[in-house]
């Protein structure tokens, strides 16, 4: 059985993952409105991944015979000045989620709840991948000379990069087929 503190952290994380999915879906909508199909695809995929994370936590709480109580989902920001601002906001959000996940790991270890500690390790690794992905995306913007203030070729190339970023992070290209 989960302690009250671990239960509350995990339950809060279910809501946080839904908040993330909602934020990324709004970012996808913003990108679509701006004609940035690559960024829209990138953030739509991210939204779906966050929903899968939510479901993993939801299932774990149910397996532990704990009630899932969903919290409020605030409306996400929808007005951005440029694509770089969107990506930077997403990266900041991922860093916050990493802090929350690490807190769950620390507390479950301290309470010797090794079942939850083992469970949360997947999220620890996933957050490392997420932060690494966003660092690479921001680095690519620098390489391309996209500062957010510019448009034209640098923005186009950055948008094209975002269309492929998830596949490249997983070592795939051409629609998700494994490279051999």
C-alpha cells in the first residue's frame, strides 16, 4: 500500500501529465495556425506521449488499489511571439516535470517504497530523454541561426527539423521505420 505522501505525489503527477498534454496540444494548434506543420507535428506527438505517461501513472495507482482523483486543468498559454518562445516554454515545462519525478523517486526511496521507486525509474529515464531532446532542438535553432526574430529560411529549416526530431531521437527516419 502506498503512503499518503507517495499517493498524493503520484496522483498529482497524473494531473500534471494531462496538463502537459494539453499544453503541447495548444502549442501544436499555435504552430498549425502559423503554418509550421513540422512544429505542429512535433507538439502533437508530444501531447500524445504525455497522455501515455498519464495513463501509465493512472494504471499504477489503480494497480495499487488507490483512487485516482483528477485535479483542475488550467487553460494553457496560446499566444506566442515566435516558435523559439514555444520551444523554450516546452523545455522549461519538461525541467519542472523532471523535478517532480525526481521528488517522487527521492520520497519513495526514503520511505523504502521500492515498488514505487522501481516504477518511477522509467519516468526518470524518460525525463532525461525529454530534456536531451529539447536541448538538441534548441541547439539546432542556434546552428540554423534561428533566433525567433527572424523568418524565412532559418525558420523553414527549423520547422523541417522539428518534423523529424522525434524520429531522430529514437534513431529512426522515414516515417518511423528502423534504420538498418
